[in-house]
C-alpha cells in the first residue's frame, strides 16, 4: 500500500457534534480544518437529543440555529410523574415571569438533522470519511497521524473529538470512561399524521428506573428508558424485541396515550447504550490540552444523560475552542509570525480553552450523575424523598446548568 503524507494546520478527529461544531466555528473565522471520520458517513446513532438554551447560543454562534428552529417546536415545560405513587411530582415552566419575562429555549432535535446542518455548512472536502486513526506520534511540535488506509497526516493542531473511546484522550493520559452500571434504551416513533402531543418533556420515575417521552416535531416522538440491569436481564442485549417488551412491562403504569408511542416504535430504531462518564477528579488533574493537542465532546466529558447536557456541552466546546484557536491563527498575526511564535500561540490558546472548559465539565458531569442517581433510585427512602421533597430541586438543575453562555466566536 502506497503511503501518502498530507500536511494540515488543524486536524479534528471525529465528525460528531463537537468535531463538526469546532470545524464550522473555525470556518466562520476563515480558518480551514480537516475532520477525520472513521465511518463512511455521519454517525446518527441516538435518534434525538434535548437542545437547551446554552446550546442554542452555540448553534447561533456558528450560524445554524435558525435552520434547526424551523424544524423543531419549542417545548414549554417539563412535567415529572412518579410511577410509584401515580402522582405528578413537579411542573417546571420554561417561561419565567416577574420583572423580566423571558422564554427558556428548549427543543428536542433530531440528531441526523443537527449533524447535517453543521456538515452542510462546511466547505467540500472538509470531512474525510473512512479515515480511522491507528497511531499517533510526535515530530517536534508537529503531530503525525497514521491512518488505517496508509495515509500519514502531519498537523500543527490535533483536536480529539473521537468519543468515549478516544485515541487522542488516551494519548493525553486519560483513562477509558467509567461504566456507571446503568444502561439506556432509546427509540423514536414516527407516525403518519400529527401525534397531537403537547410540546413538553414528560419524565417518569419508578423504582430503579427513569423514562422520558419528548416530541421532536409534528410526527416524531423520542423516548428513553434508563435502568440498572440485573443478572437475568443479560438476555436483552442486542434483541430489540425483548428490549421493547421489557420497557413496556416496566412502564405499564404510564398513561396509555404516552405509552402508545413506545408501542408503535419500529424495532430497527430501538437502541441499547451503556452509560459512561468521566470521574470529575480525572478532569480536575488531567491534561485537557498538552502542547498542540486537546480534546472536546465525549472525548473530554462523557456524562450520564440525566440533564440532557452531553450534546449541549459538546456544542459549547466547539465555539470556545474555535474562538481561542482563531486568535492563534488570525491573519494579521500569521503574516508576521515565525513558526516558533505560532506554536507558542497555539499552545497558549489550547491552555485557555482547557481552563475555561475544565470546571464547566466537572460541574455538569457531577450534577448529572447526582440527579440520575436520585431519579433512578431503588431504595424506598430515596424514592420517597425524590417524589415528595426533592422533585422541584431536581427539576431546577436542568435550568441551572443550561444557563451557561459560551460566548460568540469573536472575543471582541
């Protein structure tokens, strides 16, 4: 196999939410990047995700917010219900009243449309598919990537957005993401006519499980179910029919008009996912950046989905990283800089990014883990506290953690 060497300024590993938002942010600043994707197309596993107001600020910063708004209705509240008592435990409106009335923008967005919106704004050739990184080495300040097809890429900046099993995160010294012991089953039902559901997030808590149902648009309804499997649940692995039956049995007390959409979900759009996260102390002491290398998205902060912030934080990463790298690659500096000076600027820009994202990531990971542990509790004491005392507090964490502003692409 003939070896080809390619030289790039910025290489991003992974064409997920973090990788594409970083690349698009750089493109908006007039800076080219190359995105390496190991699969043959965009990976749309997961069906849909909640996009909270912090993520809409990021999407607006990279210029695709309005396009996605047109296809997904704004949600007006989240309603939580205990399937233990059968009682509604909290209602949290996304409209604040008082001296300053405002709407908190939350929508359930189809993952495919989100990724395509980001990718379609990139110049042709930005994403290189079937490009699996198999080895990484140093050559002075440059990093050299070896791909499975024999290609060698030499780059000034390496950004790992390659998920929970990140090659780049491992190079920086991070361990593999830790397994929580919990799993998530996810699905998306498509109906022929309007489903008629109110634009709201509906969450249901039982003994040892939590579930949610959220409309994406007029015809699509996304749902999830998380729990900690027992030994006899192992036979559920990779069997969508048994996964669906298991969920329906657990949710027998769910209102029939909501449960209907789980019943109508086709087997090929039901997915089982192990829930992983990075221990907060790893981020406290680990290297988010080192020289001209850094990580973002799930490679940086894998978290449980209990706040709906995984994809939102990945979008934040993209804007913050593009902004700081934009300073290092700005044209008026580039024209007069020696290479050594530019490498110093790159290193400093990634340090700024790491500083800004470290505590934000620690905060959201820890809060999501805490919220999920209480919501999915099995003990009678914790379920009693969850349903009778802590419901409003737990719901408030969604708005609290989504109040973050990652800023614009330009620092000025």
